[in-house]
């Protein structure tokens, strides 16, 4: 009996606390001033008309491990469409089982980011697609080898011609990147949050709406705004209080490596938060596996505020409303190699 009374009392207290924190009547209006819902159609990208042929080619290239020198790693290896668009590792594993320096961001909704990579060194998805191919710790390949590989397979040659009509020699490294960009532009995941922004009051729970209100009121949306709730600006990690080296490794100075400007030391692109509940571990270092813990770290380091348990739970509930519907992607049947296709190599070359 005593246990029953204490349980009922706990429920009543929780209910009272929940009721004492109502959802603001103007929450949607406030949110629409900061965020934007995802579009209902595939977004356009600059200088790269998107066509069904180009999307199909880009999908094949995205899944083809022969783009890597070893024939082991594809784009999908680190940006797995079945696991949130990333690899769910602290940092990615690449050529020769080398460990990369940073956590792999999700590819879902990446088309809406102002720039790609944690330091923004790639201006768009096409530029981003070229990076891992040539990185020694990732695919360890070269543009020339990629083109040679693609031209060795007649189906790829035909698909490039259909995707880039009118070009005398369409199988190029630039067109390889543009095709992948076209496919990745389709990887958009509408979520309950979008339905709420579009007028559906029942798309989010009361707790998620309260979390959204806290997210705005506490200033989280100062960095995580726009259509992707991030991905639009660069900010120091540790604006108020620098995290420890276990979360913010001292040897990775972020955007400083791109601009060589002292003010950009430990500055990173604000992480897009769509599907964040699926993409642990968190931060560029990949050192934090728990979303609630990540919220707490951001509160102290970026806002100078210790976010209590109840508030953290509501903010996490809101972040879960950003988990979207993943587009159905059928694994492509890839062209067969020929006797002209370069043979895979796992050799690690040191410059």
C-alpha cells in the first residue's frame, strides 16, 4: 500500500509539473520565424540540372565500392542509408582500415547545408563527393583512376551519356561528382516537425512542443536554425566554456585549417539536427554517444547554462520529432568489370 501511494504521488507530481509548463499559443509562429519546413519536391542545386537519368547514375556511383582504390569502400560505407545516413562510428574507417580524423555527418538533407564537412571546406555536395575519393585515409583513389574505372564498363559509359547529353566526353570526374550530388539531393526526410510547421497541431506531442519552446527560449536556435536546424553558420565549440579534450581534441582546430585565421580556431559548422536521434555518436570528435548528454554539453559550453533533467528530456523529445521518413532506395545492380577495369589495391601510400 505504501509503495502504491508513493507511486501515485510521483505520477501526480509529474503531471502537475507537466501542466505547469504549457505549450505557448504562438509556438508555430515563433518557430516559423526561425525554421523552415522541408520542400515537398526534390530541391534544385546550382549549376546541375537534376534529371531521372542523373539520379539513377548517382545512385549507382554512391553504392559502387570500385570507386575506392581497394574496391572495398563506397559512399554508402560512411553514409549508410540504412543507419541514419552515417556510419555510427566515432570516426570513419577507410583505406587499409585507417581511422579518419572526424565523425561522418549524415547525408540525409545535406543538400540544404550552406557548405559541406565540419569545417565547410566544400561549397556543395558535388565538391564534397570529390573529397573522400582522393583522401588517403578514405578511398585513396585519384580522379584519373576513377575515370578509367568508369570508362572500362560500357554500362557506365552509356549512363553518363544519358545523364549528360550533348557532351562529347561525358565520363569525367566533375560529372561523376554532379551525378552523386543529384542523387543525394533526393535524400530528404520529412519529419513530424515539418508537419507541425505546416499546420498539423497533432504532428508533435505536447512534450515535443515544450521541448521546441525550450530550444528557442534557451538560445539553441541561435546556431541551429533554418531548414536543416544547423548547417548554415560557423561557431566556436566552447563559446562560453571549452569542453575537455575528450570531447574537443586539441589537435583539431576546425575551420582554422581552411582559413588559416586565428579567429577560426576550434570553429566548426553548426551541426544539422535533422535525424539527430539516429546519428550517434555526436560532435566532430564522435566522443559522445548519448543525446541527452550532448544536450547538456551544449548547454554548458555554448549557452553557459546547466540544463536540468526535465528540460533536457523535453529538448531530446523535440529533437526526436526531427526523425524523418527515409526515402525508399533499392540497391542498384552495378555494371560488371571488364578486363580493362583497374584491379583493386590495398596499398597505403605515404607521402
